[in-house]
C-alpha cells in the first residue's frame, strides 16, 4: 500500500501563497514564515475535513491488494499524511 505523501508540496504552495499577506513591513522573518506554515496547515486541514464532511473530497492511492490497484483514502489517512508533512 502506498502512503499519502504529497502534502509537503501542498504546504509549500499554501505558504508561498500566504507569504507576506497582511504584513506591514518589507521584511519577511522566520517568525512570519512559521506563522504562514501554520496557517497553510490549518487551511489544508479544513479543506480535507470539510470535503469529507460534505462528500466532495475523493482522493485515491495505489493499493496492490485492491482488485483495481487503487482505493479511496480516508479522512484519517489524509490528516495523518498532512501531519507527517508538517
């Protein structure tokens, strides 16, 4: 079974999008970057949870034991992958 592992990239993209938003100065400190990573994590977490809650989120992973070779992931698996990337 393949582990869900693409959340590092999603966190990086989310952080880049947030970079500097709402900052008043010209500098972007380590503290600012850490805050943006936390915000990006929260955004992805909410996206995952809300998607499963309203039935709009479907992600698949390889699964050699499955007849089709893949299977739908669970919310818990996705959140675990997100936590690991964070």
